[in-house]
C-alpha cells in the first residue's frame, strides 16, 4: 500500500527529520524540512505520517 499525503500534513523522514508537505503530484511529494525543501518520489521510502 502506498501512503497518501495532504498539503500541510506533518511527516517524518528517517534522514531529514520532521517536515511539512508543501505540494503533491502523481509521482511524489515535496516536503519542507527547514531549511531544505526536498521532493520525495513515490512509494515514499523512509517517510511516515505524524
């Protein structure tokens, strides 16, 4: 099962820590981890909802 995310949802990444989803597209999500903004492709390895 592939996780579904929403804009402004808080998430956690194994390497980057906590962040907020800033945009979505069919192939991935873009997350603001402050100070970095990183695009994470589906199926979202190492990314979980908070």
